[in-house]
């Protein structure tokens, strides 16, 4: 069964899509760009500032989605500034100090929605209580 999830802790999508889809124990979070929760506009300040906003938005939405960082199994990072990937990675590592990071793919692209420098999509796995797996 497919369940469509959203969160009031983060800006609403700018386009028509579901922020998070739960299918059984699997959760897929749509690609997130660095939208400021107060204004709904793209944050400025470079790739590190945008990556930090994306991760902060994800952390804010996770309680509404029913997952936490320990449930993350995959992240796909897209950036138009691949030469500055070390800055993206430095922010990423701050969120996985005490827990093992998930699998990850990083891609350089020519453009992203809303003129973003970084976009990240996430996948989580959280067995339902009582599930034997």
C-alpha cells in the first residue's frame, strides 16, 4: 500500500509532487532543494549553505515522515558546482558523526530546479513494528 506523506515543518513543494511516499517499510523522499522554511525561497550563500538547509529541512520533516537518520539507506546528491563538492561533503559529515552514513551517489549536473546549486533525494527503510525483517 502506498501512503503519501507531507510535513508542515518545511516549505510546501513548489511543483506538483508528493514530498515523501511510504510503500510498506520503504520511504522515498523527493529531491529537496534549499528552501528557507520562513520564506519558501531558495537560500543563498553557496553550496555549503544550501546543503545545510537541505539537511536541516530533512531533519525537521523526519518526525512527520516517521523516520530518523538511522533509517536512511540511500542519498543521491546532485550539484551544479561539483568542483565544490568538498564543501557539500563537509556539511554531510556533520550529520553522521555518531551513526554510520547511508549509501550515497553524487552527480554533477548542468541545472537544477529554481536555480538551486544542490538537490538531494533520500531513501529510508523502517520495518513496521512486529515485522520479522
